[in-house]
C-alpha cells in the first residue's frame, strides 16, 4: 500500500467539471508501471474504496463518487489522507434493475453494453443507480440507449 496526501479536485471541462477526482502521484503510477486504466483499492480519509485510475487532463486520476465523499465526511477542495494499492480482484458490474430492463428489451443494445470496457459499463450502471428518485433512475436508464450506442460516458 502506498500512502500520500491529496487535494480532491474537479475536472477542468464539462462534464468532468462537476466530478470530484483524486490525483494519483506520478511517482506511484510509475512505480506500478501502469499507464492505461487500472483498478485500485484503498482508503480515502479512512473510508474504504475500490476504483479505477485513468489518464485525464494530463494526470492519472480516480473519480470519487458522492457516496465515498459522504462516507469519508469530505468534499471537493479538502486535502485527504490516502492509502492505495493495485486491485487484482474481479469487479463485476452491478446493473440496476432500471437499466437491466432497458437492456433486456433490446438484445442488440445488451450486446453492445457487454462489449464495452468495464469502466464504461460501470459508469452507466452508476449513473442510473446513483439517482435518488425512481423516476430519475428510469429516465436515466432510457437515456442509456443512445449513450451506449455512441460509446459515450453518461453526461458527456
């Protein structure tokens, strides 16, 4: 496990300007010998997480979901203690019922979804599941069809 302090930041351009990121120090990324997207696990301000690090806006960063921010009691702009390690354990994508219904209703769309990289599948599943209201989850699941066909991230 690697230990460091980092400031939680936003992205610089839409839609990422509304997201919160943790930047992984270049020395750690270099030590691991990874450049593409890779899975990590650790703690952020004491709260456990599993995530994916990828290159964006000139750095290697991990999106920090709202649930993790709330669990850790931190917010964008805070400097936090981080422990992090590579994560080799399989990470199945948990597809919410609303998105599963859309995929079950369109076999071609389901095949496209299954062929997407795990980060894309996880992003669409999270986009739908993270909505608080059932009608918002249903609306987002309906929007997924076009996004999956265009291989876009939600909100992009």
